[in-house]
C-alpha cells in the first residue's frame, strides 16, 4: 500500500494540462510531474504557478494566428454570400421582368433554378427513342458485351436439387441494365425529372456515359441502314457532346466532393476512353475517381457496392499507371478488401492478379537498378501464379474453348496483358546482348522469349477479333489493338536484328502473323472509320511488303506513333548500284527502316501525347527529339526504273 501513488488531495488543483484534457491528475511521491504529463511527454505546470514570459508570448501568438484564420474564413464566407445574393437578385429581376411582359404565362412557368437549367440542357442531347432503341439492340444483341463492362451485374444459376426450379443468385449488382427492356427503364429513371424532383447530376452522368459505351460500338454503316437514323448522326460527335456535358456536370457538383454516382461514371468514362484510344484521359478519370472515392470512404468497403467500385478503381489504376510510366495512386495497405466467394469468377481473380503484378513492375521500373532482389523474386512468383490462372481451354482451338464474344474478348485481353508482362521482363535482357559482344550467347534465349510473347499476343488478339459464333462482329477496342500493334513492331525489330537476323524461312510464319494483324486492323478501320486502326494497318502493311521485296510506298513514310516513338521507312539506292541495270529495266535497291523509341515496352513516361492520342495524325511529327533506343535494318527490293 505504501508504493501506491497518491491522488491529488481534495481541494488541490490539477496541473494545467490535466485540467485542459479533463483527466485525473496523479502525482508520485518522488516525481515533480504527474503521471499523465510524464506519460505523454508534456510540460507539467500547476495552475497556481506563474507562467514564464516566453509561455505568455507563445499563447498570445497562437491566439493571434487563430484569430487571423477565423477572420480569413469569415471574409471568404461573406464573399460567397454576397456572390450568391447577386445571383439570386439577378434571377429575381429576370423573373420580375418576365412577369411584367405581356407574353408571360403566369404560374405555369416555374422559377428557374440550377436544377431546371440542368433539365433544359439535357433536351436534345440523346437520340430520339426509335434511334436509341436501335442503338441498344445493336449493343446488346450484336456484340452482347454489356457484361464485360465495369460494374456489370455478376450472377449465376443455382439449383439445389432436380425437383426445385433454377434460381438466379446475384453476386454483385450496381443497378446497370442487363437487357434492352431494363436499359430503357434505366435511361428513363435517370434522365426524367419533375418540378418537385429534379434529376440527380451524378445519376445523369452515369447514365450518359453508359450510353456512350453502347454508342461507341456503332459501325459506320449504322446511319445508312434505314431512314430512322438521321443522316447527320455521327457516333463520335455524339460521344464528344455527351462527355462534354458529363464533365460540366462534374465541375458543378464536385465541390468539395462528388457523390458515389459520379465515381461510377468516372470508371465507365475510363473504360470508354480506353476503347476509343485515349489511355491518358482514361488514367485521369480513374485518378479523379480514386480521389473522390477516398473522400467518400469507399475504400473502407462497408458494402458490396463500395468494395466493387474500389476494386475496379484499384485494378485500372495499376494497369494504366504501368502503361504510362506513372506511379500508382493506391498504396498496398489501402488495397481492396477481397472477401471469400462461394463461386469465384476466374476472370475477376485473374484481373486482381494482373493488378498485383502491375504494381510490382511499376515499382521495379521506378527503382530501376536499385530494385531489391525480394521485389524481383516476388514479381516472378506472382507471374507464375498469374500463368496458373489462365487455363488451356481459354486458348482458341481447344475443345472446351468458349467463343461467346464477351468471354472470348475478356479472356483474350487477360492473355494479352500476361504476355505483355513477359515481354517487359525479357526486353531488358535482350538489349545488352546486342551491344556487348561478350554476351552474344545470351541473345538467343531472350530473343526466343520475346518472340514467343509477341506471337501469343497477336494470336490472342486474333481470338478476340474473330469469334466463331459471331464472325462479323467487330468491337471497338483501340487500346487492346494498340498492344497487339506494339507487339508486332517489337517482333519486327527482333526478327531484323542487325547483328543476329533470323533466316527468312524461320521468320516467314511470323510475317504472316503480322500481315493477318494488319488485315484485322483494316477491318476495324472500315467498320468504325477508326483513325488509329487505319494508320496502324498502313504501317504494318508497309513493313510486310518490304519484307516481301515489294515496297508499296513512294518516297519516305515517316510517322510519330503515340506511346511508342518514331518509325521511318524509305527506299535507298546506293551509288555503286546506279550503273547496275538488268535487261527488264530494274535496278537493285534497299528499303531502310528506322525505329526510335523511349517506350518500347511499358515503364518510361511518354511525353508526346497529342490531344486525340492514338487517333491523332501520326504524320504530324512536331519538333525533333532524341530517343533512348534505336534500331535500323534493311530489306532487299527490286525497284522499277521511274518508280
């Protein structure tokens, strides 16, 4: 009992800190400070003790700063109130002017509000009902890809026994349509309004972007199929108008933070921008969605909707950050909360693993040679796990292969991302071998791995673009097309390596893959009038014809490819061959190809991003610049005189 500390006696005063914090103030016998101040490293000062001049000065200074902050806030509030009052006065004056006008209709016209202006601005934005019906039918039946979009409903069929009916069990439902009938209800509910209940800007934005995902699937022939679609109907212009409206709604409604509907709209907008070849804008949408989601507490995962939204943001941020050479926004400790699922979706688990690998590769690219061995080891381990998640029956030609378009597209996309990661891991190993003569023996293993990865990427692209069930279906997916196009350029660079070129007999099947990819891109460009696919097709066709000794381009073809670099193809006739003429009037010449890049594979930030991104005019080269990687190779060609 003697060792117990003594409480402050009745009638004594607590120290200043304990009184301020409203806790018990207890002193030990041999201590000048109380237990609370000693524990929290505070200055223990009895209330009756005189404060030092320095302490009084600090108190006065702190109070002055606080008073200044309060005064600043009051000035801002007063300014905001005056601005709001001026707006209300102007609206009231306009309303009074309308009432004094003889043409005013009295109480039949409601008072104009921001909500009423929003409702009025939505009129005429979307197509009329007959055209909208055809758009939804085309998107749902022709491509059947609604279920591959972000935040789509996930469900499965369950039957407990043979005597009970089959029931549908829903695992995730964000309220998006599943068929044309539910799509019309979704649009009407989102866009309709009344004087008592104006439309929610976030719900309107979500609905508009969802419709844009359907509109971007419309082929060029859609407006000519019958007279119900007016001649000036242009999907790309309609999408631009809709996105401009969505961005205006977000600017108005994002102070200090937008609602959960806007976050969903930003996810869909990111998917839309990826499909039409604007990955930088897609990345910005995802980053904006992450910032607002964290302010709303979505990352805490209180509901299944919050967990689904946060997981979509996390996956897309990791993928796009790796592609653009940026650091990802979400740290590991704030990753999505994965709950154990009774019926897990294989594709969803693969995308989660892709996001994990993307984060590790981003860390490796940022740290470069300072990357610890533990990160490298874990990256390889996660890659092996990702490979195990891709079964054999996802490959086209397997007896259990599913050619249903949404599944075929999603699984092919997963395979393209996996083999792109393989390309990233093996490309650095190939580069020192081309420079250092002592490492020539290491060139063949790395080249073999790169060629295998690029072949698998192009084959997966073929499976995505040519499903057996719908052979005429062409989906708009510029970003995935670009990954296959980039793999083809890397394949050409490896095939025509100046020091270790492949024999033509070995490279002939690879050139056939490149030619087939060009044909698919040409089909896409004809279906959608896609500027990216058209230019990518031309570049591949020029390279393929050059490999066959038949140069199809007069003069020099030089382009600056966004997210890659520079590609130049030109015809060269050497001076010593000028006198060599054959009997049919031809002379030997060379086709020289130059590739320059800082972005051969993911990892380095690409700075030359035009406004239209992948759909920009590649022939507008802009200012010259230095690249970190260059390769030059030649093809033999017989050019007719005067050609």
